[in-house]
C-alpha cells in the first residue's frame, strides 16, 4: 500500500535516502518500549510520561522550518546577521575581522548568536539524555516541552521588541523605496534579542536530531538541496524523505516571504516574532494533544 507523504517507513521498507550513511531512526532497532495500556485515559500520568509514535513526527519539524524562515529573514533585515543559519554568521564573523561589512557590531552579534545557539543545542542534548535516554519520543511531556520552550523564548523576544524604542529595529509601514535607518545597525543594543532567539534555534535543531529526522535540518537548506539532487529516487512516486526535504525548503522560503511582507506592514518586527512564537506554541500543544501514544496492542495507537 502506498505511503502518505507524512508517514514513516516500516523497518522493511526500501531505503529512500540518497546516501547509505544517513541515520535511519525508523529502522528495526526502533522497536517501541514501555507502551501504555490501550485503554489508558489521556489525562493520566502514565499517558503524559509514556511514549508517542514517530508517525507524523515530521510535521512539527516542518512547522519549525517555516519559523526559521520568518525569524532569520527578520534578523538579517534588521541587524545584518542570522538566528538559525550559523554558516552565514560564521562567514560574517570572519569578514568582520577586516571591518566588513559596514556594521561596527557584526562581530558581536554573530559571535553572540553562535555561542547562544551552541549552548541551546548542548543543553538540549545533555538534558534529554538524562530525562529520556532512549529519545524524547519515549516521553510525551518532555518532547512537547522541547517545542514549548522554543515558543516561550520567541514570545519573550516578541514582548521585548514590542515597546517602541526599547529594542533598535527598522520601523514598519515602509515601501520598496524606503531606506533603512542607519542608526539601528550602529546601536549596540541590537544584540538584546539575539541570545533568546539563537538559544531556541539551538534547541530546535537538537530536537530534530533527537526525534530522528536527520533529513530535516530545520535551520539550513544547503545540505537539503544537495540531498534532493543526490537522491536517485528523486522522481519516485513514493519517496518520504524527498517529500520532507522539498517541504522544508518550500516552508523556509515561504516563511522568509511572509516575514518580508510583515516587516513592510505596520506591525514590523514584533508582528513577525509574535506570529513565529504563536506557530511554535500551537505546534507544542498539537504535539502534546494530538500525537498518538504507543500502546500495548501491536499495530494500534490511541490518544
């Protein structure tokens, strides 16, 4: 029977990966452990702390791709750096040693972003190893908390960006012919929102790895472009990983487009951050409420 684009391949399904060394978290070693009884009430401690199926687990990560496009587009437009795309930050940091680009705080903003990102990823991996050694999908509450924490950091940034004059940013209600305010990029306080935003980006990419969807890098698409072109089953009708990769690219691009128009609107930067935080909040709630539990009845799931 054909698989839906969002389904997870069975242990015996053909490998749709473009490369043999791609980690497959859905392999035979992924037998679910400690299932909950089939009739376990949803509002019970056993269900809250029990395992959830990996089916549809790619959907919240695709939502993260949309958010990455929104937030990175907004940060680049306002402060000339990135929140999730650390390759770009590394290049800008290198250029800053020669006084390029014409941004006196390029070295500081990019360095803070990289360090905050690394700290977010480091803590996520270490804490998850302690709480759920077998992976966050073994604990509904913890896996949902990973998405919720990302949402809260973005919403915190949105709250700080909303009061007029508190955080340097280019104003909204602009046209294609409106020049950016040069005072923004020269104000050292542009660094204020970078730590919470980059920290949650580190949590985000670590979460994608912990959930086992390595074909969804979430923060960058360079490797995704490569893997799409290197997939020898690129035009196959049933190719789950290709569907995820292409969806990730489209959503990240769509997020950047939406961010551009929102920053042109009267809402400006705060509107981008509020919507991005809202998307992640909805994602966290949907994951907690809607992700099917792994039950004792083989081949069946229940919520």
